[in-house]
C-alpha cells in the first residue's frame, strides 16, 4: 500500500533537450558560413540534479582538432567564457526549485460537513480535477500552485451557487501543503458516499495524507472498473459478484463474474457509511479471477443471486447464469450453485427451450425471500417482483416451478394479447405457472391493442404531479421503518439522462400497488444503472438504507468519461425519514373505525381490499391530518384536524393527510366528509363515490387526495 506521507514531487525544471543551445555547422545545413578567420563557439548546457553547467568548446574553422598549444588557449578561453556567462546570466546556474507539497482541496456537503465524491473542479484554462471518495483533490499544478486559482464547480445532484455573471465556482488560495474547504449544496435526496470499486478510490487522500478506511485505498484486486453488482450474505460474510471487469494491463478483462467477500458490520466489517473493504478472489497475477466460467464461447453473466437453507439445514447459495455471444444475444441460460471448497459456481442445470422465451429466462434481477400462503418463495425483481419460485434447491433448478404474477393466460406473451378475465369481464391478476410477467412496456402494448384499459394496468408508477415513470433495473426489499416494501429503481428515458435518474417507491405487498414514486438521485447526461439496495446495511431500524449502482457514460451519449469513476460502483445513502419521501399511499376501504385504513394498519393484508384513494401517511406533501377519535358514544371514528391543531385527548396518530380543498395539484380529487345519520360516525370519500344510504355528504369538499389511477381491487 502506498505510504500516505509520501508526496509526488512536481518536476519544475526543463528536460535536458530544452536546455541545448547550438549553432549548426555549415556542413550541417546551418546558415551561411562565416569567414575562415572567425573562430566559432558552440555552447552546450548539461543538466545535473542540482545545477546547470555550461561547457564551452572552441573549434577552428573547418572543425579541425586544435593542437596541444591550441588546447591550452581553449581551456583559458573556456574558463573566461564561463565567468562572463555566470555574470551575465546568473539565473542559468541557479539550483532547480525543490518539489512542493500539494494543496489539499476538500469539497464538503454544506448540510453534513462530509466530503463529497465525484465533484469536478475546473480551472480557467480547462484543467479538470475530480474529488476522491473523501471529497479530496490534491492540487499540485506547476505555475498555479501557490497562486489564487478560480475553479468552476459541478457535480451530479449537487450545486454551487452562481455569481453575478452566472459562473458556478470560486477562487481559492492554493498554498503548498495547505488546505481549502469548499461547501456545496446537495440537491439529491440521496447522499453520495463513496466509490466501491476501481482504482484510485482514495488517490488524492493518499497523496495529501488524509486517512482512508480501506486496506487497499488505491488499487484492489487490480480492478479498474466493474459492472452491475450482486450481493448476498453466505457463510457469515457478504459475497459480492460483478459483471465485466477491467484491468490495468489490457483493455479486455474478466467477463466471467469476478467475486469478493467482506465482513458484515456487526462482525467487524466497516460501517457502511465509511466504505466496503473488499477481499477479491484473485488469480496468480493478483487480478480478480472468474468465479462463474461456464462452458461455451462468450461471457458468463450471473443474476438472481440467493441464499437459502435446504431440508438438512445446510446453507446454500444459487444464481442463474446466461451465456452471451455477439452482438449481445443470449444463447444459453441455467442455474448454478456456489462451491465453498472451490470458491466458484458450478453448473446445476441448463434450461430447455429458447433462451429469450424460456420460463427460466424470467428468473432475472435481485432477489428476496418471502412467505405467501404458508409457502416460502424466492422473488425475482426485474425491477418489480412479479416472478417467483419455491425456495428449495430442487425448485431453483426446475423451470416448471416458476410462477408469474400476470393478467395473461399461461404460455401467452404480451404480443399475443391473450388476457385472463372472470365471468364479469374483470381483469384477473394472479400467480400462474408457465406465466409471463408483464412489465410497463408490455402493458403499453396491451393498452394500445385494446386488450386492456389504461386504468387496468397493474404498474402505475408516476411522480406526484402525474408524470409517468418507466422503471428499468432495480431491487425491492421489506423495510421495517416504513412497514412497507421499498423499491430503488432507475428510470429509462429520464429527464436528464437515459438511465441516470434513480427513484424511490413503496407498496403494501410485493405485487403492489406500485404507484407513486420520488426521484432521489440524478446523474445528468450519465448512466447509473442496475441500482441495488443492500438490506444487510440498513441502520436505525431501516430508517437509513444504502444502495449502489453502475456509474458509466455507456448509453448516455456522453463522450467525456469521468476519470477513475467511469464504469464503477457508487454507494448512496437514503434517509427514509426525509419529508420529501412522504408519498401518497393507498388508503383502503376496511372494517376499521371510519371505514378507511392504510396498509400497515391492516398488517399489510391488503389482498381483496378496495382502494378508496391515495394520501400521504406522514406530513410533508400534505398537512391536514385525519385521526381516529372517540365519537362520544363509546365508539371510535375519523376526524379531520386543522394543520398544527392540538390533538383531542385519546386521538390516534394521523392515519393519513389531506391537501387543502383549494389545492389544484394534478392527479388529485376533492374529498368530502360523510356523516352517518343518528350518530357521530364520520368517514371521507372522493367526489366520485356513489351515494351511500344513511350517510350525508358535506356541502363542500374538506380537502383533496390523489386519485387511484389503477385497478380498484387488482388482487
């Protein structure tokens, strides 16, 4: 490991070739010759580590060698010339300047004081510097170091204020060995923490003596870049696997799933806020070696990593693989199992049928375990969990055991437009063997063909202003803090990049309803694909979650790749208590007081429940709380409170929040209060609710909530 105390000296002297001053001889093609009687002097400077010395040689006309007496004259002339030159040009014999220490520039989040990785500093003459994972730049540019230097400042999801001329940047004094701190404002909801993979993760910190958390802070496993992470806990350690991986000594690297391990934070590993200390499986050249090299031409890519326990109580780790041939087509898919003796995957089965259409090909993405109706399943998120298989080693290698949550009849594709409806014509979503999942693009095909209506589509992802969001890659996990399933996914076709906008969404069950989402991180004109939430890093009861993704210029159209960061994994942290994540959630018709409840109040048993409307269950987006109170007759009912009002004695925590009645936010609908005749029972319903016998509606709406854009009862 490099000693962080060692500085890289800046060479301020001229190279030897720059110090030569020589008149060409006439026979060397020089200028017109001088008279024969003129003696010509040739001056040559020789450089040494500390001084520049001049040697003066005299040649007679024609370049002939001087006689012995002539040499004595030449020596005396040479000594005299050196004295004259030293007097006339004293700077030419001075010592070269000693190397100077770098100026340490640290860019920090103005809200937390933490260093921000991936901040670009650019000088007026277009010299670019990018902060490392500590937010550090080691500035040592000769000629500028020691001067006051202006830096333009930009970073994905962060912002520096503009000056009067619209420039985002600042001038700082770059003192050798000094330190400068620059504060930057975070626009992203998620906080960027560090780079996980690649070379030079803490390069500038090492140069300037800043402590780093990693054993290998500048080059680990000889890895320069890595694609798309998978992770699982197995054998008491976190196991990590990646796609294509770059190396230092050739543009082509490892295309057969390199791997690594790290310790869990509770077992001596790093706090995830500080880093991930990886130990790679390496070959004899210390490069990250393949862990899943299946027979056949082309790369071996892995997906669907999962750990489970078999009937004998043994822990086992499985994955699905794909063999790839040019240009990027799959010619074989199957299942593999980890061999702990060899520390590599071994083939268990190659699935039958066409790789692009076989049932086994749907076992894609990140996984989680969940029990449904007394059976344990492995769910596959691509990006939402609409494919599952029983959580047994036998089922994992049996593609006939795969189920899909779909509205299609078994064996039908979205192109076939064969949907499943009941006798009343209601679209049926259910788990079906030999079924095909329908993603958002598949839904669009069904809607355009007339096979289903837009409000029958299962996935209704959108921002709170109604902007639709199309999910690409991502993950889903249960979150104890929110008491819901949470998804971190990347949008395809985002506002600022094709695959660089990361979103957060939540639902009451694995199958939904997946409706409202919030953008949490943006990468302008750059990609950040296949994001993965790591639930084993969750902190404070799930309030803080960590996710990473692949940062690359690929698919973005950007010709400028970020040095060191390109094609590597970036880690983010998201605080789920942030009020900006207070999204509208499904409010169901129920048997609870007031007839309305959210998913957690129903213990997430929402199957068969009808969605009345959507409203946030925490303050932020809306501020008028609806609480449960005593009705004065020994029962409990719902009541609307004014913002900031003190709750009545015995009132519950807010069930949900309404917008003001005069709000005109898109996708919302007026909400009315309904009073039951002869009692003090109250409930709330949207304007579209049919008249209810024995209930009176308020003359005016008491607030607004979000419409349900999808099926009222999809399960």
